């Protein structure tokens, strides 16, 4: 699941000047993430992972990293430079 902004675009989180696309594998992870930010659960997309990496991330720019389950016990990050290295 990918949270969407009020305008329907994927919601990006900025941490220490770096943009991250948060992806959640379960609704409770998504809810915990929003709750920690005093936000209500809103709209989201649930594309297959392949589409996130192959189509969505390139559309967002080459400086956006990917973080899976950022509110979970074991979040997993893919920094933007690591994602770009996979394309080479």
C-alpha cells in the first residue's frame, strides 16, 4: 500500500533532506505510521511491487528512496542510489 496525498499523488516523506516513498505490506503498519503523525487513514494505492520499482519510482525522480513498513519492527530501506545502481 502506498499512501496518497490529497491530490491523489503518492505521499513522500522527507527525512533529513531525503525524500522517501513509504510502502506498507499490511493495513496495521499503514495505520501505525499515520497515527504516529497524527493523521487519519486516507486513500492509498496497492500496486504490485514490480510496478512500484519499475514505473512509480522513476516517475518520482532519481533522488527518491523506498522504505518498506517504516512504522514496523523491521523497516527496510532502499536508498535512491542503490535503486539506481540496480538499473545500470
